[in-house]
C-alpha cells in the first residue's frame, strides 16, 4: 500500500513565510570590541568609553562597521558629551584599506552611528598628493581629521583606523553632558557606612580629592577602587604613605580612580594592561596606569608593584560606582626607590600543592615579594632568591 502524506492547505504558505524571514533577517554584530581593541594600549581609553557609555548597547543591531579610534591623549580627560562624539566616530559600513585607496575624487559619504532627527554622515576623501585619507563632517567642510594607521581588519565586519584628532559635528555642543543629574553623593559618608574604609575616607576628605571626584564625572562617570583598612595596616614599614607630600598623596588617591563608569559586569569584560587613571592626567600619557584582568573568578588590578582584587561593591548608581579592594595599589612612579621585597606583600601558599599550582607559581614569579600570611608569620622565600643572585654576582 502506498501512503500519501497529507498536508494542510496552510503548509505551503507557512513554509514560504519562514523561508522569506530567514532570507531577509541579517544577524547582528556579535563581536567583542573591547577584546578586539585590547592589544592596542594607546586605544585603551577609547575602548573603555565605548563600554561604559550607552554606545556599546547601540551597536547591538549593527552588522558591520569601521571605527575611527581616538588615542588616549585625545580623550584624557573625556569631554562631557563623550557618548555622541564616540557615535560620530563609528561608521556604519565596513571599509577595508583597499576601499580607502580607491575612493572616487569626490570622496564618499558614510553614515555614522550618531543621529538626531536624521542620520549624520562624514565625507571621506583621499589626497592623491600626499596619499592621506581625510575625514570631514558632512555639515562642516572646514573641520578635518586624518587617518594615521589601520590597526585591525576583520573582513566585512570590523575595521579599526586610528585618527589624529577628534571629529565634532557642528550640531553637537561639546560642553553639553548626557549624564544624569548630580546624585548628591557624599563619597566619604559612603565609605564610612561601609565600616572598613575609614583610612581611605580620611585621606580623601583631608586631601580634598573626594570633593573633586564628586563633581568630576564628566558625562562618562567614574569608578573608584577603595582599599580596606586592613590593606593599609598590612603595608610594610618601608611604605610610608603619611610621609608623602600632599601632592603625592593626591596622586596616590587619584591612582585608584578611573574616568569611566564601570559596573561590575562591565569591569569583568575589560582586559587591559595599561588602563589610564585620574592620576594619568597629572603626568605623561602612559604613566600611572593600572592593569585590569580576571584572576580566579575575580577582577584583578595590577600596579606593577602590588596586585589587588575587587572584593565588594560599596556603591553603584550611574554615573558613579565604588568598589572595595583588598590591597593598596602602589604606583611605581612614586615608590620606584623601594625594593620590591620590602614594598610588596604577596600571600604565599600554606601547602606544597598550592605552591606547585600554575596560578601560584605565576603570582610568585610576577611579585617576587614578601608578605605576611594570615597567621601572622612572615615567609622569607625571596631571601633565598636574593642569596642565589648574590652568589652569581
């Protein structure tokens, strides 16, 4: 017997519908831009600002783009209306280096992520004399920036070009802030309410840094890392914070602050060995940076001399977030003359198995330091290394 399958009269219509939907639906861009930009330290602030503002969320429906990336020197500190400025540096089309080399004489208009009532474009032209690629706002031909390099291409999805200046459309008021109204947050009170941050609260209050930070979120927000009272008590005698000049105390405190608002979820996505801090603004680009990474399920912060972990969230209301950390971050720019075995404390493992684990060995190798163990004992493993080096010399 031959069995003839029976179909509903609606079956062809449903099949046609699903075929049309699958053919017309374009997948959104699912790339981690912070991971793409992480190999380029001079773009760390640009990457951080994309993540900390609403701009990153705006990209959820974008299928291809070209980034006009701004170096750290152009974004420190970020201007108030940073979110719109970043949107204007995101082109809604993948442009390869070959595309830029073959631009027509009149150039090309490319839409940007920034828009008000209508999409805003930029005009990209190529100067055949000096072989440069220049970009101007479509509504203002007098302003121009130049592409200095192409640092990354992922064909048909993302290209990253570094530019030499910030591009601002005439329709944007650079001093207007997108930030929410001031919170009226008293940072000192928030730390005292945390019950284990009295030393940091006193330092911030006495230096005036707390007042400065409360009015310095600049649209992008701020992130504070506050050491516990125990972390100050654990500092070895060679680290004399109270003996620092007032200016250096201010720098040390600002070294624990980032320019952007990073709630814990955003902070966990950052992998950057040279994240600028508020202290970077007081020095040269590349100074007073911290490394941010993930270690054993926590956010780890490295100064070059000390390493801290984020242990708790004390306050989180956009545009300000305050985290508690378990170690004071000592910038090498201030404490450069303190030998590492007397400046840094690293908790050494209690058992042989812990000592032989890759994580512990890596930590020991990076720190090479001496720290008090929880039981109150001091382990002088570093002295063995120093003795060995002495013999070699």
